[in-house]
């Protein structure tokens, strides 16, 4: 997927016209059409403006990742460490010594982490 394809996809999901997008970027509809067709590139400030407007990361908009929403630094640190084999082994060892109530709490947390880390797993497999 290219930047222009991703931009078109995001615009259509919000049911916006090219004219409305041109107004957002303070340009003409013809110029926006050229952006969406890959004939011209956006400025850095326009790319940031688009990412904020669509509530996605610039990496997602620029097709550097398929994960649309940026993680907070603390969340990313946690997910990166969760993918660390040694840390997982330590966690399993600690878990085996936990109470059944705490294990159920951790299972709930695991379900949440597993859902949010899917994009991270997919991205790591691609690299």
C-alpha cells in the first residue's frame, strides 16, 4: 500500500470529499487530487496535520507500519519487553507461584495485551 492509497482509504472511511480534504490542507481540490493520486507529495507539516486529523500515527499514514494508533512510550516499552523471551520465562516462573485469584487477574490482563500486541507481533514478523 502507498501513502496515497492509505490517504484515500482514510478519507473514504470518514465519508469526506476531496474538496473537504483540500480545505483541511488549505489547498485546491486539484492539488489534493494530485496528492491522492501520488503525483505530488505532501509537506511534513501537512502529513502531521493529516495524521492528527485521522487520529493515526505518521508511520501508519506513511505505510511504515500497519498499526494505525501510536502506543504511548510506556505501553510500547511494556510490549517490547513482553516480546522478550527471558522476561516471558521469568513471568511464567513468577506466575506459577501466584494465587489462583491473581492468576485470573493476570489472565484478564493477558487477554488485553494479546489483543493490543497483535500489530506488534505482525510488524516484528515482517522485519
